[in-house]
């Protein structure tokens, strides 16, 4: 009887952990969507600046402010996601489930770093908006170069985060019984 109760407890924890992971995945998806929208919006400004077109100050300010706000919300979502994954990891689970959660948390940490880097771009544009508005063409090109380098870093970090998430999903796929699947 005690063995049956212990198994039921593990199954219950596994179910709770599964729900926490599912909830956290919703937060991750929302953050990734925000990252994509934000980088696309900023890319439009960068393309204009790299083509030598001056960026209107009011439009630039409105765009960067909105982008920063959106990325801050996405970062808060990733903080909540980490807390949920940490809560799931505190439950009585098997080693494969813990390894899965560890990979998801590492992926989340890298995604958080990616969003932090992405939020540096609109801040840079905001600080340097007068140069980008056509007041200093040489500095504008330097800023555009810096932004393009940051965008490459964001892309690289995001891909690494996705690779870690895929590795976590492979653990789950390879061990379905350990996850109650």
C-alpha cells in the first residue's frame, strides 16, 4: 500500500510539474513573439539609417519607447517562467525530468540574455537619435554597424537557446514514461 501511495505522489508531482512546464511554455512563446516583433520594428529603423535616410525624432522616440516597454514585459514573463520551472524542479521527480527542467532553465536563461541584448538596441537608438536623424552621418554609420553586430549576437544567442530547448524536448521524447506521456 505504501508503494502505491508513493507512486501516486510521484504521478501527482509529475502532473503538477507538467502543468507548470506547459504554463511556462506559454510565457516563452509570448516572449519570443515579442522579440520577433520588436526586432522587426527596429530593423526598419536600422535599414532606413543604413540607407542614409534620417530618422524623424518623434517617430524614433515613439518606436523605441514602445519597443523597450514590450521587451521589458517579455523579460518579466521570462522571470515568471523561470520561477515556474524552478517550482517544478523542486517537486519529487525522476532524474530525466530534472535533467529536462535543467535544460529548459538554461535555455530560458539564454533567452533572457537575448532579450536583454535586444533591449540595448532601442536604447542605443534613443541615445543616438540626433546622429541618426541626419546630424552626424559618420556617427550614424558607426551606430548602424554596432547595431548590426548586436543583431548578429541576438540571432546567435536565440539559436543557441532554441538548441538547448530542443535538447530538453529530446530528453522527453526519449523517455516518455518518465514524463507520464
